[in-house]
């Protein structure tokens, strides 16, 4: 009898695991909470950077191998207990690190302040489905808080939507050897280096300005800390995107299987894909935290082999 494996999440790590397992003769079913497979590849990376037809072809290739992909399905605790735990021999959690890091300053509750992934997902769905934009930067003063790849994706998307202005608050100083981004915009015209937001200013319940402060990143034997210079300024902001990284997987994904993740243990040993549940495994950003896609793919392959080893020895 063919052994059955469920994979929760269809991003790069989940797809890599599915390919290995399907090619090795296992019955694989993937669950995806969004309306299309691909995870961060589909909705976390802008279409201008990654053509979504490539992601769709990748999913179709898995289906040709016999993998079943079930979309619009967010696995709850009840479903995990009643269906998945009883119908599958093993489970791989490949849900990514979707829990966004927030900024805790006065005015955070104001309208028109969004997490970066909300914005990027909305724009991609608009392009793919011709659906109305929920978050539209056209003719708005846009401010992105953060300096990483996701922040740059927001900058490029806002420019493409016709924003009136786009500024990016980056806490670090300008690196002399910094590589140019994938996008065709001048970072030095957009970025405000060594600055961060310290307060959002309201107008009729919406954000209208941001109070900024000069900062310096200090590294010493005690670690890294941020020193504020008390050199305040203000910038216009009709629309704000928070893009300061991710804390790990959303708790619901782990809670569905009663998983308690020891992130320090998993980070110390890159070959640990097991959890405190015997037949539940974890890989990719869900296991190690926010990282590169190439690492997620490698982890998916390694987790699949760990599952195969487990099933051979039970």
C-alpha cells in the first residue's frame, strides 16, 4: 500500500519536498490557504520580478507527477486532528515565516498603515484577476519602513502604481559596496538612510505624516542595539508599508498540530526536521526563520528524505 504524505504549504520548500516524495513513489497531497499554489513565489514576490506563469508551470509539473494540490484550504486544528492525522502517514509543515514583525509606535492603529505582504498580495491578485485594488498607491505619498528585499518590492510596486512620491526609511547607513537592486530605480533618491519612524501623525483617522529620527546601529560585545539621535523630522505619508522582517510561522499553523517549535535547536542543527510529534516534520522558513529561497528549496528536499527515512523504519 502506497504511503501518504500531507504537505501544508505550497511555497518553495513544500514544492521541493513534494517533488522528491512523488518521484520516489509516495502519494502526496499539498494544502494551500490561498487561491493559487506557490506561497511566497506566487504572492510574496511581485510579478515584475517573478513571472507567475513560471510558478503555475511548476505546480502543473508536480500534478503531472501525481501530486494533489488543494487550494483555498487553511488547515485548522479540527481538520488536522480529524482528517490529516488519520489519513496520512506523515505531515510536513512548509508554511513559511509569515508572521510579520510590527512597529510599536504611537499612531500604529491609524488607517492606511499596512504590512508589506498585504500590499504585495493585493497587487498580484489585481494583476492576475483584474480585480480592484484594495491598497492603491496612485497619487499618494508612500513611505516604506524597512530596507530589505521585501521593502524594495514595495518601493517598485508603489512606483509602478503611480505614487506621487516614494520614500524608504532605512536604519542602516549606506554601504559603500551595496549591490543595486533588481529594480530600475535610484535607491539614493528613495532611501533615507539612518532614519526610522518614531510616531505616526493623524488626519481624520488616517496617517498623514511620519515623525522620524536619526539612528545609529551600534554593535558591541553585548550584541546589536539602536541609538536614537533625537534629531526629529517629518515626512508626508498617505500610505505606509511596514517591511521590517518576519518573526516566524503563524501560530495557527503550529497549533493545528499541537507543535511547540524549539527554534534555537533547529538553528543549531540544520539537519533536524522533526518536531515533538512523531510523524510531523517541518522545513523551510517555518523551521529556520526568514531566509533565502534557495535554502527553502534545499530544506524541502532534505525534509522529504527525513520523512522517507522515518517511514522506512516504523
